[in-house]
C-alpha cells in the first residue's frame, strides 16, 4: 500500500513541475481540479501511513502492570518498592519505565531495571522476559523456585511459564500455568484465571484475526487499485499534452536563438580580428624584452657558477684530506672502543668473580664457625655420653655381680631344703619350692643377660669379617636346633664387612633363633638371609655414604601392629613363657650391636605372615 501511494505522489509532483516550468495558461477550472486531486492523494497517503504505524508499546506496559496486580503477594505490607526486571529490548524497557512513573502497585512505588544476566533475578519481584532475547525460560524458572518471583513472558510457547503474553492483532492475550505458580509459592486472583485463554483458544483467535485482516486488506487493495488506475490515466493525458506543447516551444526558441547568434557574430568578427592582432604585437614585444633580460641574467649566473665551481673544487680537495684524516682517527677510535669494551667486560667479570669469592668466603667462614661450634658441642655431648655410658655399664655390672651372690645363697639354701626336708612338705609345699627354684634360675639368667648387654659395644677395634664362613660356623653350632625344628637356612653371596666378629655372630644368632622359635605349629621354618648395597645422603655432612643392608626374613607367626613399637625394648616379651621360652632381651642386644657399628635396624611384619628384620652397616671407602 505504501509503495502505491508513493508512486502516485511522485507522479503528481512531476506533473506540477511541468506546469511551473513552462508557465502554460491553464484555466481556473483545470488548476482547481488538479489541486483537489493532489490534496486528496496527500490525505489518502497520510491516512494510510498513520493506520500502519500504530504502536502497542503502551498496551504491553499496562498489561504487565495489570497482571502483576492480579497476584496475591504474601507480606505485601513489608514490600517498600515493587522491583520489575526487564529481559527485553531498549524500547520495551523505556516505555515500561515511562508508564510505571505514573502508576502504583498496591500503593507502592515501581522500580523498573534492566537485567544483565540470570544471576541478578533474585533481586526482583516481577521478571518480564521477551522471546527476542532468546533466554531459556527453563533456566529462569529453576532459578526462581520457591522465591516468590512472578515470571511474565512474551512470545514463548503456551504454558511455558507462569504467565505468557501473546500479541493478537492490536491487542494482547495471555495463558497461565498453575504448576509454576505453586512452585514459586504464589497465588493468583480468580479474575486472572477467568480471563486467561487456553492454547486452543489462542490459536483460534490468531487464525480469525489473521483471516479478517487479510480480507480487509484485500478489499482495500482492490478498491485503491481501481481509483489509482483512473487517476493515473487522467494525469497521463495531461502530461502528454504538456510534452507536445513543450516540444513546439523548444523548436521556436532554437530558431530565434540561431538567428540572433549569427548577426552578433558578423558584427563582432572584425573588431575581434583587429584587437587580436594588436594584442599579439604587444605580446611579441614583451617576450623579446623578457628574452633579453633572461639572457643577461643567464650570463651573470654562468659567471657565478664558474666561481662556485672553483670554490667547490677547493672544498672538495680539503674534504678529501679531512676524510683521510677522519678515517685514520676512526680506525684509532674503533680500536680504542674495542679495547675499552674488552677491558670493561674483563673488569665486570673480575668484579663478579671477586664478589662470588667474597660471598663464598663469608659463607665458608660462617659455616666453619657454625661447624666448629657444633663440633665442640658434639664432642662435649659425646664425652658426657661416654661418661654416662661407662657409669651405667659399671652400675649394671656391679649390680648384676652383687645380685648374683645373694641369689646363689638363695639357690643353695633351696637345694638344701629340698634335699633334707622335702619329705616333710606336702604337695603344695613341694610345688612352691619348685616355683622358688625356677624363679631363682630365671633370675640368674636375666642377670647373665644383663651382664652381656652391658658388655656389648665396648670393643671399638673392628676388623674385616667375612659373613659367609661366619654363618657357616653359626649354622653348624645351631645344628641341633635346626635339626629338631626341621628348619631351612638360606644365604648366598654375603659380603665382607668391617666390625666385631663376636658381636656380629650374636646378631645373626639372635635373629635366626627368633625366626626358628616363633613359628606356626606344624610349619617348616624357612629363613632367608640376603644383602644389598645402598647409597644414602648424610643430612649433616651433605655427602653420599654407602651401606651394606642385610635382611633376615622368616615365615613365622609375625608381630601384631599394637606390639611393634616396643619390640626392641629390653626385657619386653610379647608372649607368655608357657608359649615361647626366652628372656625378652635378644632384640635389644641386636639393636645395641647395630648401633655400635653406626648402623640402623628395623623390621616389617604382618601377623601370621612372617617378619623381615633389616639392618645396615657402613661400608669402608
């Protein structure tokens, strides 16, 4: 429709332009007729344009506010300002802001703001979402569950939100989803549900509105096309007559102009020829005078050029001489620069080296001072420890030795009583004498073990000990024990170590006899002895040190985790004497022997799966 109206307006403007250009004498009737036609077309065009540009922005804004009033808001008295968030275009936001300035919701002020993202939804009471922004309504609904926020959408599928607005022609309809109202803890007024439409009703409305609009537009187009055709015919006839009259006038005007031009040319031709000749003569004289002046000027310039050439030649020779001198000086300067660079680099390197040496010297000096202090402290501690060890060993020796004399007396008297008065005792008395005798014997063994323990580590004179023949002799000495228990001792390729042969023999003997003694019933004891070379870094001396690491593993009863922390304590027994014999000092002997050889001892064990004892001895060199 707009295109047709624009075509008619352009035709009328062309027609009026032709009339104005040629100033035809048109009758008053024709002029008035043309004016009336023009005015009618202009008003028709304006009516058509105004009917097509009707805005529904205000309707949308009023609809949003009215729908918000149809909701029962809990604690509406505590709400100071109703906040409406807009996820839509700038024009929708501006129009809603303008309308909200003049309205109130439940006598409360209305604050309209644009929402930049879903994270800001929690700050509003009402959210308007336009489908032009392509937001996922599912994400928005999930973000507002239980938060008493009303969601109003436009252009989305039916029942996709709490309230969904749909434009039907020049008005709006809406549908509601009661489930989303319940999830948001909101209730609606009965009128809100009564005026809502279903998806079927909404589709019927849209279809009928489109059908009516199509019918009206088609009728208007047919009528307007007929009117336009008649008016185009009338305007076309007037334009044809104007074109014919224009052509006749142009022919007459062209003939008159040609005659006038010919007469003027003849009158002016002679005067122009004479003036041209005089002008040419004047120009020739001026050019001759100018040429003479320029020739004189050229001669003077030649003289100046010759003089300048001479000066330039002199300057050129001077420049060549100075250039040669500069080259020599540049060579000298370059040489000096290179020498300065080399000297500066050497100076820098020397400075860095001096600083490094100074820093290293200071660090070494501080380290030496600290090491000397630590050395003095260690020597003092070592001296005190050796004194205390000697005192303890002497105390243990004296105590053990002094305890043996009264113990021997008790044991002798028990033997006398048993020999001479045993018949006078009843069975309980005889049994008690037996208990006293066994206790004295066991106490004597403990004192002997204590004496042995105190003597361990006294000898610091170590020699090369070959472990292979050492174990050969040891297994031969333990032949009866091995045979009675049907045990199997495995060892191969054991090294030569630096140590005390007697103490190392006792170490292996205690570990082997423990493996044989603490075994499961009806199980053949198998003991494996192996050795590996290990390299470790000393944390104090900051240097690598080599060790021989021996391992003695058995398939015995193992050690429970709750007893593993006191295995190496002296006189510690993990089983009763009725189950396994022993004094509980054997592993304490092992620990003292290994530590006397500057090594460590440890073990790994699981109850019922055997035990592996490992110990390290430093390597020489």
